[in-house]
C-alpha cells in the first residue's frame, strides 16, 4: 500500500506545478482570444470589401443597361 501511495504522490502535481500550468493556460487563453479578435477584424474587412465589389458590379451593370424605368418618361 505504501508503494502505491509513493507512486501516486510522484505522479500527482505539486501546487507549484499546478500554478505554472494555470499561468500557462491563462496565457494561451489570452493569446487565443487575441488571435480570434484579429481574425474577426480581418473577416469584417474582407466582407466589407466583398460588399463594396458587389455594389460596384451592380452599378456597372445598371449603367451598361441604362435606366429602363426612365425610358418611358421621355
């Protein structure tokens, strides 16, 4: 029984080791959150650019085709 307790004690983490792992987890969590925020900003920028491009394409098509709604009035 004493042998099992000694093995368990050698396998279990000390309070200092647990503190170190806790700090590592916090740092990684902050880093992941920061990276997610950066990626979210990049995505917002890409979506805004895509929307702008679609508006421009739509305008070009409208200008090519003319304003058919106004043709009746003249």
